[in-house]
C-alpha cells in the first residue's frame, strides 16, 4: 500500500480478489491525495482499516464488497469529508452513524439482506437493495 499511497496522479484504485493479503490497511495522513474512487472487493483476510486525518482528501466514492472479516466501517471514515457515496455489498457489518461519523453529505447504499441499524441522523440518504422491498431513508 505504501507505494500506491504516494502515486501523485492515481485517481481510481480497485483492490480486487485477494490482491491484498494483509489483515490491516492503514491510509496515512496526506496519502492518496488525488484518489476519487476506491473499490475494495473480496479481500478475505482484511479485518481492520484505519484512515488517518488528511488521508484520502479527494475521495468521492468508496465501495466495499465481500470482505467477510471486516465487521465495522473503516476507523476514521469521518475524516474523509469529500466522500459522497459509500456502497456496501455482501458485508456483515452494522452501520452506526454516531460511532462512525459518516460524512454528512454521503449517500450510503447497502446491497444485501444483512440486518442493519441506524443511530442518529447524520446521513442524508440511505438505500438498501437485495430484499423484496427497497428501503430508502432520506434525512
């Protein structure tokens, strides 16, 4: 990850199908300065993700899919104030907005049938697909 963090023109990054085998990802301060889109799919060993202040300052879209050992959203996600869309697919985690402080203007999409809980009213929009009905919350 260290090599990628310093890539000055990296705007989109997809970590797919066990391309990263570690248990922890740390996005250090001022890393990924131009990254706008980040997809993390099927990293089966990933358990923890930490985002330091001033990391990912340009990130607009984050998608996390099929990372079965991740049980909570990335620690420090609230530091990514540029984030507009968070998509979770086949993730067995609860979303607790007060704990994770999802950025205010971020839309959160879930595409699975896992139980979820919302605490607080920080999100402006939450959409869940994958069940017989579509649930949309707009705050």
